[in-house]
């Protein structure tokens, strides 16, 4: 039974494990650490990861990406005929990572530590947990992505004391955190972020610029052309992290369009985006529980590799910013460090990590009975150190009032209608003069970002509640049902696995002996028949049966020929003749 760490990214997801004192990134079936967070369901089956990412171009209507941005919302993605919630799509990604990890580790994975952006609110955190449950794993802990990055940085830079600012710029989210590292203590003292800002936006800007320079509008392209354009934009951007220029080419409207990009151009095109990053940096500094003095700025996330951004930030700080040694893997490696702490590994047990509450928590209140609008009475202010418990007293507003009702909110806005409602608790009081009866509200916010509320009235009545997002809380039956839905879909994965096997067989065919050729062609037709039968059970059975055969073919075909066996016993020395 293993515990793994999962960086469930908007663009890419990674898994890691802490084993024998080492943090190990887990490779996927393609031998890569990063699995694109993309899901595609076509008539040929379910695809998750790289294969699904390719379908973004071929079957955009059957493919979903960036669904993390919609976690905890009621947005529905349609993949062909089937509908999915963002947490179901995330569950499919988690299932893929878990299955790769199980193959790699040779044991079942039952628990996971999953990272989330620090700015994820309660709905988004609950949705992440739900996704893991649907994938059949228990969440040991949700850890804030910047905290994980700081943990990794702390280790990578050999525990130098001081404050660092961690800027995590991924595909779809930006997180800025200020972390104080002193001896064995890592303390996050301030965070800010934007979960709609990332490398995708850079691609967008480049794509728009491409269209603008070539004199056509992006709307004039069909879906496929648009997808190719975005892919080209990303490719050019990535290429610019190691080259001075990059060329984009697009064939559309029966014409070939071209654009040559440089880092200087990227700096100009993305000026507005970079300024938004600057604003978030400002906000993170303002949000600190005490005035920070930052010794170092560290960039993590795939988009940390954008040269123009590095230059912009170095310019902003008047000092060279650091790019983390493995920017795209830093969060996963940090979760690995945390797993080591959790497992009480002796190399790690000294490190203590504290975290802060990323948003304010409170209840709706009114100053008087005349007040039409309800304001937010904060109980736990943003940036409070976790875990924390705070309480506040509330009094009746009018004569004869029989109950005190508390609606619980999260957010920074003055009027509660602009904050996120989390739940509600009501306690009874005795009819009396206004202000004579009261209730004490206690909020406890734990290290996992779970809020417990207890309300005690002067009559002695006590009500306690773990605040779970009702919309995202599934009953046992509902959870089983959604697990079954995902399992059924995964069974159809045979089709994509079946495709892979067919491809492999076709490849092996060319090296096979004529007897083997006959056998291979029989197996291919068997697989194709299973696929066209449309029955997941037949598919699965055929797939299982064929897997062994493929291994056997592979083994026979790749077997090294023993040259001694084909040497004649004659003493004739072939080399001698040449001399
Ligand atoms: P997320 O945290 O959103 O899952 P990642 O940290 O994996 O994302 O970053 C993905 C983003 O990084 C993508 O937008 C990708 O285009 C970008 N990226 C990856 N490699 C490079 C590179 N060499 N230069 C610039 N951007 C890159
Ligand atoms: Mg990330």
C-alpha cells in the first residue's frame, strides 16, 4: 500500500513517491514525468495524457483540457455524447497517474498528497478531494502548491536562511508566495494568485499577434486551424527559451502564413500579461502577516522558462531572479519532500512547515434591524497561521428574537453577497429584550483547509458542523455511481490500448519469420473483431490475452542471435585469409 504525491496541474500532472530516503518522480507509460491534464473520449476509446493532447487538434469536440480552472463550478464538459464535470475529468487524470504509479512501484496506491493552488477556495478544494475519491484514492493531505515549491527550494538550496519569493507560473495559474526559512522552520507568510493567468495566455497573445500580423482575424479559422495555431504558438514560445528566433507557419485560407518571433517581440506582446503578474506580486507582499524582506526570487512552473519573463522580473527586482533547477517538476518534488516529512523519515523529520489561511472566513451580520444589506464579519482573517481557532460573540437584534442564524462565508469583500457562501448554522435563544441573548461562534481551520464551526447559545444549546460544500458532497451511493461511470469509461480504454497493441504488432510484423507473421496477422484481426464487437468485456478479455502474446513475439523477435551457434566447426579462419 503506497502513498504518492500528485501535482494535479492545469496543464500537466506529475506523480512522485518518497522511498528509501529519496524523492522519485514516477514516469508514465511513455517514460515521461509530465502527463498532460487532458482527457479525450472518441469512438476509439478513452485517452488521457499525451494521446489526448494530440486529440485537441484532431477531435477538439471530444477532448477537454484546462478543466482544473473550472473545479468546483457547475461547468459541464461534453466529450462527444458524454457529459463530465471538471472533478470527473480530474479523477480520470488521477486514475491514470495512480495506474502508472502502481505499475512503477509494483504495489497498490491507496493514498495521495495532492497539491492545489494556494488561492483555491473551499469549493475548489472540496472538488479536488472529490476527484481523488472518485479515482478511488484517499487524500492524505491537500498541500498548497507554493508551499511545496518552497519545500523543494529549501532542500535544493541547502537550507540557506532567509526569505524567498516563489513565483509559480504554470500553464493556467499563477501563484506568488513569500516564505521565510529559518533553521528548520519554513513559514509561508503571504500569498496571492490568479487562477486564470498562465502560459496558455502567452500562447493566446502570440496566436492573436500572428493573426494580426498576417491580416486576418482568429475567428476566420476553423477549429482545427485554431488548434494548430495555438500549438504552433506554444512550440515557438518553448523554442525561444533556448533559441534567439522561432518561426511559426500556418496553412489556412488556402495560403501559407508565417511569422518570425524573438524574445524581444514576446516581451512586447506580453507586456500586459507581465504587468498582471507584477500586480499579483504586489498583492502577495501586501497580504503578508508581517513586512517581508525578500532575499531571493525563485521561479517555478513550466512557464518559468520564458526568457522574456525572466528579464522582466529581473528588471522589476533590480536583481537576477533564480529559475528553479527543474521548474516544471519543482512542485512534485516538493510534495515528495512533504511525503518524507509525513513518513517521518529521519532525513526530513527536522523540517517543520507552517501554512497560512489564504482567505478570510466569517459570518454574515447586520449592524441593526434596519440594515438591508448583510456585511462580512470576519472571524479568521486572511494570512492567519494554520491551524487556528478564533471565536466571536453575537447578540440578538430585536425584542423577542427566538433564534440566531449564521451564514458562513469565505472571501475578502465587504458585502457577503460577493463572497462564497459555505454553509449555515442556527441556534435557538429565549425570547428577551434585544441584545440580552447571545451566541458564541467558534471557527477552527485545520492544516488541510477544512473549516469546523461550532455555535453555542446562552441557553446552552451547542451546534457543531464540519463545513462541507453541500453541492460537492456526494452520498455513498452517488460516489459509487460516479466511480462506476469512470470505471466503465476506462474499460473502453481497451480501444486505445488495443490501438497501441495493433501498432506494436504491425511494427513487429516486419521483423517476424513467416510462421510468426501468420500468427501476428491472426492476432491483429482478433483485436479488430473485439473492437468492433463494442463489448467492453470482450475487449478487456482479448486485450489481456493478447498482451502476453505480444510480449512473447517481442521476446522472440528481439532475441539476440548467438553467433557461436551458427559458427561452423571447421577450423577455417576467415580473418587469416585477409592478411
Ligand atoms: P501547470 O502547473 O499549469 O500544470 P506547468 O508548470 O506544467 O503547468 O507549465 C505548463 C506551461 O509551461 C505550458 O504553458 C507550457 O507551454 C509552458 N512551458 C513548458 N516548457 C516551456 C519552455 N521551455 N519555455 C516556455 N514555456 C514552457
Ligand atoms: Mg503547476
